[in-house]
């Protein structure tokens, strides 16, 4: 019928003397292995009778060790007959009325395993012989993903589509061993003397399928992350947020391929090793950096320093345009920059009013008529700013802002 619990925790020396033959996970299993057969093991320097070491067929009365971080699943004729998901020592019994088909303990897997067991449990009476497999419940690392060409997604911060080539790794976890065994592991890994189901195995078609599904979900994962307001809508944070991006990727693969609900798999962490944005996205990111640098009082300081550096460079290199640029002096550019920092004042000038009418209106309202800058001064300053633009000190956007300020637009 199932298992009888003999003890919990590690196998003690006293019990080792009593358990001369018992089953354990196959040795030298890599961290990326997901399913591997139980093998008979003699204790205390090879005492015991089992010598095969690769036969995962257990019979009535077999003693089995379930280490921490693993689950033991038994099968008969392709159907799951029992599961042990808590560490300890157990005895397989097909005829004891006290034996149980499921030991899930009280850990976080317990609820999921009990719920799944009702859906997949063996319908008949288990026989005296069973196939026994261990399932890795630890974090399985170093699963790779990558793209050969750009992927594109809609980005909330830029309010447009962006693209990149990326590669990295992710770690996953088997959160429901019953679903994983029943719905995902190929039959060739669930027979006597079966090979190890290893995600890192190049010949593992199921592992390759997961790679393709992750790559197919990357666009959606990037979109989920960069459109999440709690992440600041900045895709530059992805590389430093391995858990946050893992959640976005997990959501994407769940929506597209039902990893968690159908296969009992979950992405835990990600590590983006490289990300290369396309040319259009790079230009937009440069604009964002520039806008960040030019925001607030820091922007005024940055602009003044840029003008000063441009004048210094022009003086050092010489030349016609540069000499003319040098001849403007610091005062002209400083006045314009300082003028841009002043708060806007509402003009009392109204189109259609003559100069005398405007002055009369200003006097009647108790205000002094604003002194209008001379046209010559405006023209001179515009020419000076145009030279700054041509010298590369000012951007076109900055020049346009200054121009509007001078013309009162």
C-alpha cells in the first residue's frame, strides 16, 4: 500500500547497523539533475547483500532513505503509486494496513502535493514491486537563455517600442513533483535503469523545450517588468534585480506555457549576463540621461559648465569660428544662462495696442512699463547662441529654448 515511517532526519549510526541494505539517491548526481533513480546501498563499509547499484526496483520490505531537498516517487506501469516529500527513513510495504501512499510533511509543498495526489493517485492496489525515483526539490541553477537577434517590447517609460539582444541564466525549482513527473518528464526517464533527467544534458529534449519557451517569453517578460510602476518603469534596473525580473519571467512563461499549474515548475532567479540595445533604443537612452542631467538646478549648473568648457576649447584650438566664439566673452553667455533661470513674469503687452495705449494702460494700473530689450541686443545674443550651437556646446533643443526666451514666445 505504501510506506511506513521508521525515523526522521539523517540515518544514525545505530540504525545503520540495523539497515544493512537500503536505497538512496544515485551518487554523483549534478545540481542540474531533476529526476534520478534510487539505488541500493550497503552501509558501514559495504556491509549488505545488494551489489547492482543501479536497479531502482524496490520490493516489499525495502528500506529507503529520503534526504533533505528531495522527494521519492514510486511508480507502477507508468502510474504514480506513492510519494515521500519529507526527509527520513521509510520502509516500503505493500500489505501493511498502517502503510501510507503519501508523506508530505508540514512544509510549504504539503498543500500542493496533497491536492495533486487526489488527481493523479494510482487507482488500484500497488504491487509488491515498484520503480523508485528521486526528484530534486532544491533550486536548479544555470539554465541558459539568449537571443540571436533583437527582441522588441512596448516600454512605458519611452512610450514606444524598444529592442535588445540579451543572454543570461535562470534558476528554477520543482514545486510540485507529482505534476512534474506526470506531465513533463518523458517516459524514457521513468523506467528501470533509466538515465538521469538532467536539464544541462544536451540530449535532453525536454530541457531544450524549456529553453525555447523561455526565449519565446522574453519579450513579454521585459514588457511586464518595464511597465510595472513599482519598478520605476526603468529597464536599466533589470540587470540588478534578479528576483524582480524572475517574477516577470515566471509570469510570462506561466501565461504562455503554464509552467506552474501544469508542470509544477517555477523560475526563482535570473542573471542577465549581457544586454545590447538596438541603435534607436540607445539614442533614446542617451536622451534620458541628458534630460536627467539637465533637470532642475543641476541642469542650470550643467549648462553653464558646458558653455565654459566650450569657450575654453575654442580658445585652445583657435580658428575663425572659434575665435569669434571666444570673442563673445563669458558675460554674454552667462547673462543668457542666468536669464533662463529667472521665473517667468506675465507681460502686460497685448497685441493690437499701440505703444502709447500700452504705456497709458500700465500707468493707470499702477505698474511701470517694462523696459523692452532693444532689437539689436536680441539679434546679437541670438547670433552668439547660434555660434554656441554651431560649436556643439548647445543642443538644438537648448538653442530653441533660449531663442524663445529672447523673443518672448
